[in-house]
C-alpha cells in the first residue's frame, strides 16, 4: 500500500528535493504537492498539485483542511522554513492530518538563532560571541569587541539578511533597512569552513544521522555576505567532532527532538566547529544528495512517522561512506561523485596556463 504524503511548499527547492527523494521509491509513496505560488507549483515533483492561499490569509486553515479532506494524506509535511511551517507547527491541533515535528515550543525555540547561541553558551559549547542588536550603541559595542562582525537575522534560512561589516554606519543602516530592531544580532566572524549534521529522531531517540562538509557556495558573489544558501559542492563525513558538537547543541536546547532536527556549524580559527543554528522540522535542499547516495532520509522520515518498518541498514550514525561528493548548480543535473574522482579529473583534464 502506498503511503500518501501532502507536501507544503512543494515547489520550493527544499520541497522539490524532499519529493524527489520519496519518488526514488515510487511503489511506497504517493506525493501530493501544494504551494502558495502558482509559478513554483508548476515545478513540484508530485502526483497531484494544489494551490493554497498564503498562510497569512484568513481562509488558509479552512483551505488546507479542505485539501486534506480531498487528498486524505497519511502525513502532512511542511518543506520550507517559512510562515507556512510556523503556522502548521502552531496550529497542528486544528489541522486534520498527522504531522511529525518537535513540539510547538521547541520549533519556536529552534528557529531562533539567538536563543540557540544563549543555550550553547550556557552549556559551555564553543560559540562565537554574539550581541543582540536593539539600538545603534549595540553595533558600536560589537565592532569594538569583535572587529569585523557578522550581522544576521535571528530567524530564516539561506543566509537571508546577513552581512559582514566593520563599518558602524553601514551596519546600522543595514539593520534599519531590514527592520532590524530585535530581529538581528552581531557575532564574531568565523572562517569559511562549514559543516552540517542532520538527524532523524523518534521522541528523543536518535534513529540515524549523517554529517557533511560544505565545500563551496554557489552564487556567493551575488550575496553581500558571501553565503547564498545554495551549496554547490559538499561531501559526506563521519567526523566525530561534528557529531559530538551537534548532539551537545541539540541537548543544550533543552527540548526533546522529534522528526528531523539538524545543526549548522562554522569553524573558528582554532579549527573548532561552532554551532550557528538549529534547523528543525524540515530537511535541507541537499537531502536528495543523501538519498541518491543511499540514505533516503525523507523515506525513513515518513516510515518512522507512520510506524512502518524502517530500512534497518540505514540506521545508526553516519551510514554513508566518507567523501561522497555532490555537485550542483541551477539548470544542470546534479552529479554524485567522489573526492578521489574530483581530484583525479584535475590531473586528467587540460589546465589552461
């Protein structure tokens, strides 16, 4: 019997890659995609497509429940870090479908990067010093203490609203332009080396996890911060330090992890991975990489949520081999390869002098 999954924000890259992962097991899943944008909806990888009003619309809940009544999904999944995900989390008792998420208070806390910083600092985890920006004097203090600072929004994904700067006037103007009062923080700027750890949880029990190294951001030159949210090159790793810090970060948040809960990390000058945020309730856009490599997180996620048997060879910590590499960009099919093959190609291909 196919399990029916209703995916919200299905035309967003995160939703597309979730659906593409489920589609690798077509005999197991029937995918129904919904989106609030008619153009993105055309891009959804789904067996059926449905247009919803935006979550701020007074008719959103009624429209969603009518769609649920029509589709009769076994599971509802909100695919992107946006107002729709928050709406589903906060209104799950009024939505007539099963969800697989941390409790509402946990989602709210996880999504706040400054709260994550405070929890990690309290737990003794190495994190970059951070100041909440509430007035112009806070910018001056941050620059005096840290030198060049990293200004970042307390909520959101993809590096949205982030900016490195050592100029107080620019930093203040940036915050004001983006309605920054109580929404932005300033932190010590770390290095360019980054990693991600993602785990699938069942009421506090870690079912499986996988770490990966970010090797290169695509379109970094188009972003003021150099962070685009589009990982152009990444590789699997079982680095025990990443694993240790990620688990400690989630424990420090003092919530019982459930469903998917992941951690982003950036290395400091001492080569220590610093947690920079917790991603809860939804998968990264790169989850299709892991599915193609053999670890289908979305499939395991749905099975776990519904009590179906898991693929037991895909449980435990870091089941994938190291140095599997995923290369992607817009308008090109992604490539699954290895670090060895990438290095070998540099010796085989002619290099212009």
